[in-house]
C-alpha cells in the first residue's frame, strides 16, 4: 500500500449516522433561500419525449444556501503544518514566484473521504485546505438539532442523539453566497496569508456531498478557479443527464433509455403504457400476456443511493410509486415555495415541479466506474460490479460491491501491449463511462459513473470488437463525487493506490514546487536509524520516504492493474436486514469472524444492540453494516461470499 488512512483531528466532523439523519428533515425556515442557476449546457431536446409544459421546469436548478447578514461567512483553514503560525511563517519564507496553493473542500464529513483527502493534501503536498459547508448542510444541521430537541421525548432512548445535540453548528463555515459576499469572503481568505508576498492560487474545489455539488460549482465559477468544470445542471438532473449523453457523439452512438419527466400522474401513466408497454395488473394476470410483461423505472429526477427508485411491472405500481415520490421532498432541495426571481426577490412559487422521472428499464449487469480527470484526460481509478437484489417491494437493494481485478487476462507481460489482453466487455463499460463524462462537460475531478451492459448470450459469437460491447452499454447515472463507500484501503491493497491520490495528482501535479518542497522536507528530517521495523518486514528510510511521496499523474496507468495481486478477489458486502421490530437476537457473528476471506466488518449500533428498534434494509442508507472480503483463493472467496448472503436472512431476530 502506498498510503495509510490517517488519524484526522477535524475542525468539523459527523458520523455516518448523523450525516444520514439530515435527510429526514425538510429544509424550511432558518434563513433558507435558493439560487436559481442559468440555462442548461449541452442540452438537446430533439430526440426526447417531452412537451412545452415541461420545458420551462427543468432548465433551472435551485441551490439551497444560508444567508444571514449578521453571521457572515469566515474562511476556515486547515494549515499544511497543522499549526497556523508555523504555516504562515513557512509561506512568508518561500520565494515570491511560488504561489501559496489552497484547495477548497466542501461538506467534508467522512473520515475516509473528505478528511482523508484533506490529510493527504496537507501532508504530501504542503497544501492548505479551506473548509466550507454548503447552505443545504448548514440548514440541515440546524433543523436536525431542532427536530431532535422537539421530538426526542422517549426516556428509554435518551442519549441516542447526543452527537447531534452537542454539535456546535459552525455557521461561519458556510460557503459565501454570490456577489459581494463572495468578494468579502475571498478578501478575508487572502488576509490569512497577508504576511506572504506570494499570490494566492486556489488549485481546485471538491465537494464530498451530493447535495452541495451545485454550491461547489457556483463557488468555483465565482472565484474563477481555472481547474474547474463550470456549471452544468445535467450533472445532477437524471433527465438532463441522459439527454446530454444521448446527443453526445464522437465516433459512435451512445445508447440511453427512453424517458419522460412528468408533471401529472396522467402524464406518467400515458408514457409508461404507450411508450414503454407497461400494462395493468388485470392484463398481467392473463397467462397469454405474461411473457410480454414490461417494466419501467419510476424515480425522482434528483437523488442518490437508490432512494425512492421503483421497478414497476404494472400501471398500478407506477401510480403508487408516482404518488410516493410526488408527496416527498426532493433530494437537495429546500421548501418549494421559497424561490428567488430574476430580480433577486423571494417569491412564492406557483409552479408544479415535474420531479417524477419515468424511464425504460435497462437490463444487464451493473458496473460502477471511479474516474479521475485532469484537464479532460480521464483515467480509471477502479472498476466495480454491483450485486443488487430485491428485498420485499424494494427491487434494488445493495448486497455487495465487488472490485473487478480481471480487467486483463492473462497478466500482461512486459513485452505485450495491454490492449492485446484486455477484457473487451469491461473495456467497453469503461470507455462508455468516460464518454459520459465528456457529454456532461467534466474535465476535472473525481467522478463515479454507473453503467449497465446487456450482453446477450445467444449472440455471443457476434461480440468481436469493443464496439460490439459498447453498443449494449446504457447509462444509469453520472455522480461528480466519490464512490460512497470506504474504498481506499481495499483499492490500496489490490491496486496499489486510490482515487483520492489520483485526484490530488490531477490538481497539484503542475505545481512543481510542491513536489520539490515535499522531497526536501523529507530529506531534511533527522532520523537516527536508517531502518524501521514494521512487523516482520524491515524497510529502509529511503523506502519510508518513497511511500510518502506523491505519485505523479503520468505515472498512474490509464486502467487499474497490479500484477502482484492479479487474481485477488475483493468486495464490500452490505449487510442487509430482512426484518423490522425490536432486536431480540443477533446471529452468526462468530461464524462471520472465522471466515478466511473476511478482513474486517462492522455492524451498526442499532443492529447490534439488543432492545433497539431496527428497520428493514431498503437502500444503502438503511444498511445494517458492512463486511470487507479479500482473498487470493477465488473458490474460498466465493464460498464465503455466498455464505454471508445466506446468513443475512437470519442474522437479525426481532
């Protein structure tokens, strides 16, 4: 491994459970406003089912922000040296031609995502981190705390929400709004380094949360950050996303699903019936028509983690799903009545938002592709394969995310080109994912793209070239953020690096003095011993220093491969709870611990504490825990994998 997950002493931190709790609270009050963005880029409506009534509704995306003139935003800086005075003194001693490099992190909650990234940047590159919170997050924290205060009256459960209750809400860390507020905020930021005669250079901005992505795009544009993608609403709106990919073409047509954003239930039922062939339950019961059963997807046009995504095989189910989505708040949005007109005045909305998206169901295997981009050059950080299975009425419950280590076969020799031994199916999936990023204008940063490929067994002999597989790929979605799981330790072990290391190389590789300073500081460190004892291994001082050096962008391969771990199987299993009620018994833990492939695991608190109320897993937010499997014995790996899937059905007893 080239990196170790560090201990991070963060200015602001939330546990996973606390962060997820923010989703349960509707954002209203507390100074919430919305910023309405401009028109959509790369939007071609010619080939999409649509009507004039809808056109006006999805050309704008609204940013939830926190605006309070009495509490101005103040830059919060994590200095490279972990000490403000030392860092400022170091900056003042640098040569004038070397800029002071800053990196903005928005909504940096997770110790294995944003905080890990912050630590890597400060330790390996000597970069200072500017911490900001999106308006959505600030309002969510305030409302979550208020909700707990008003509703947590159960004495038996007293203390469960102490983490939220004890939070000191750092409102001053909020991202500045547009115009004057942003200008004043940047002036305060520069003042933090006033002892330096160097210029301030913001290398980039990265947002960990999905709900803050528009805020990050808007702030990056206002600050005129050069290594930035600009604003494009098709990176979050699932309808516009498919439109952009459908209309994008370099050398080949990209397949996308048929779709329609619907204002009314009648719109949805008509589209599902006439365009997608979905019929009523009574017709489905006709034996002659069962073979012709059609499916469609009903979901919000904005969302994450398969939340409120329904697979419907009848018009009755379409109606139920439509009403469920239509009655619930949209992810990443504030109250629908609080909007801002073109004059900057808050107005009451009379628009009916077309938030229900109905799509053709894409069949096939689903892959997730982690991609890092540097000025339009895309490199694959990792390729994953999803294992989603139905649980009750929920059709897409995550059971596992498996790392694909078999991109190449057999292992490439030194004198053999990778292209000669690549798995064409997986290559097509990765190529399609990179083309999808081009379609929505992504040139910088870390993205997580989900693609399905439907390889038809009866036509296997016709799959000869990568193009043959490419034509059977279909976009599920593009996410301009990290893969939301603790992937770094697993990819470090199996591949030798992780996506965050690649991300920092993309942003900082062109700042040559960052590499020089890092090398010089390591060379100057005094160390009495030339060797270090690390367990059974002895590594030299030079090897220790090498492990701490940044990997240059050009040294990362286009596709992930590590010949030393070829054939290793690795996966993150999502523990699924099949029951709900008061936990009476927890089974199979000892057997789980004895499995050869199990490296580590966690069962979340509600699911491991007898007497706590638990719920069925319906999406990734309601997982009961996780298990990391790694083995170089593929048969043992598969036995353990299958056994855990079976154990989950009876693990929790209520």
